[in-house]
């Protein structure tokens, strides 16, 4: 596998992880905007069980960490794209004739 192929493989993997993280984050945001109401008493802003607050806060913190991870993966993807472009621009590098 050439360096260019390795970079491209890495980019595909990073994009796949980023896509899955985006979906997970989006699903949590959708849940927070609606279905989270199932954890509250009817017609109230009070949680049905006090422990729900602890669990929901923990999930929210975890999702915030996923957002940071997603941004990091996006940055790494850009870095590998730039590296791929620089390798592809050099004669003989991308075709394995080094």
C-alpha cells in the first residue's frame, strides 16, 4: 500500500466515524427536543424520578464529549486530505515509483 493509499484509507475511516458520531449527536438532540418529556411527570417540568436527572445529565455530558471528538476527527480528516494532496502533487509518490 502506498502512502497515498494509506492516507485515503484513513480519510475514509475518519469520515465513517465522523458520520456515525454526527448521527448519534443528531439523535440525542432530537430526543432532547421531544421524547425526553417521557421522563417528566405529565404536564410538568418535574422529573418523574429524581435519579432521571443524574442519568440524563450524564448522557448529555457524554454527548458533549462526542461533539468534541467529532470536531477532532474532522480536523484530522482535513489534515490527512492535505497530506494526500501534497503526496499526490509530488511526481512518483502516488504511483508507487519512489
